């Protein structure tokens, strides 16, 4: 199966590739779900169903917890983070093919970056364990902008730091929030179909779909 869901789409050349973190570079979905459920069960008396958690991934965690429990979001966030830090290494892995794909992109001389809705504190364990930020020219976290995905501000901030026009950048993400942000920023949005979101949800919003991380290299080769 080809990566690009439409043969009529010709992708713009990537002078920079930006990646989402959760669900794109790292498989942290089970940890996110369990942390959510632990916090909501402790504070609200019942765990939030998995089906309600998955669509929130890619948005601001603090914002989502406050939405779920108005006035109590900070307490849920503290409980969430305690569970997350204690269980990070048990549940989080890098998706197969990510390390090799990042190395191949780096070898081509294309600058890379990470733009995540995760806060700096929450992202730190994954960066320390997997060294994913080592080859990145820029890392933008929740702390860096006042507005968060699906708003384009984090992506635009990354482009500004790189001194590149947004149109020169690709954004790779697993969620509809990522693709909406990429489109609003004027970037090329590539849906990462190996994450938790269904391909059918990503296709209407993405300019192309990558079934595996290695497919990104084929998309780069085919771009004009």
C-alpha cells in the first residue's frame, strides 16, 4: 500500500521536518491512558473511559484535565504526573523504525524538530531515556507558547526559531489536532498512521499519510 492516499497530491519539498512526540515518535499511549484513569478515579471516583481519552491526545494535558474537572484540574495534573513518572519506563517505547528514520533524515542534512503539547517536565523522561532530542534543531513544548495545538502557534514558533517560512516545513503527527495545526500554520501535514488515530480520521486533514516511519523517506524522495 502506498503512503500517499491520493496520487494527485504533489508534496512541497521539506527544508525542515517537525515531529509530534506522543503517538508519533514514542508509543506512550498506554501510559497516557493509565495516568488519566488513575487521576480521574482518585479525584472523581471513576476512571475516564479509554475511548474518551484517546481523542484528547495531542492537546494540552492541563487544559484537558481542567475541562474534565473544572476547578480541580491542577490536582488531577499533579496526580497524573506522579503516576506517569513512576511508570514511564514500564510503558513507553519508541515506535519501530523511528530511530533509523531520524538517522536517515539527519544524514540528508534536513533540520528536524519536535513540537509537542507535552510540558517540558513531562517530556523530560522520554528525552532522557531515548535521546530523541539529540539531533533536533528545535524542541517546542507546552511551556513555550500561550496557545496549543490544534492552534498553529507552537508550529509557527518552531518555524520562527529555525528562521524558516512555515511553508518550508513538514509536520508529522498522529492526531487530527496535529493535522489541523499544520494546515492552519501553512505547513505540509503528514499523518502518522502508526499512532492511535485511525487513518480514516487523518486522511481528510493530511496532505499525505505515512503507514510506517520509513514511508517518510519515500515521501521525501517524491516531493518536488
